[in-house]
C-alpha cells in the first residue's frame, strides 16, 4: 500500500506565537495601569508598588483601605479597574 504525503502550511504556530508574545507583556502592562490608578498624596503608595514576577505587590500599610475605595481619587480602588483593563486587553487581543 502506498501513501502520498504532502506538507500542509502551518497556520496555527505563527498565530500562537503572536498571542504568546502579547500575553508575555500583560503583567507589565497591568502593573503600569495599576500604578496609574493608585491615588497620589505623597507618592508613597505608587513608589512602594512593585511587580514581582507576575504579581503586583502593593507593599504599604494602607493598601487594603485604598483598594477598597478609601481615597476620593480612586473610589473603585485599584484592583477592580486593573481587572477590567486586563479583560479588555484580552478581548482586544483575541480579535487580532
């Protein structure tokens, strides 16, 4: 029995590589957004917020009250708007 084989163009790998590249940048972009919505009084909260791997670390004693809307500058805190940013980013990335 004989079989003829034919190489078919690989169309999925380039797409996966593109998506992977976009997702690779997501933690840094989410961090930048998180910092941008962090209220400013003295700048301490923003300066003490760091990206550690894929985790945003708000390392200051009043991080939880700020995230719960304690500041008039950020009534929704920082986490909820950042989650919305990530959802919108992923939705836009899917379309490309």
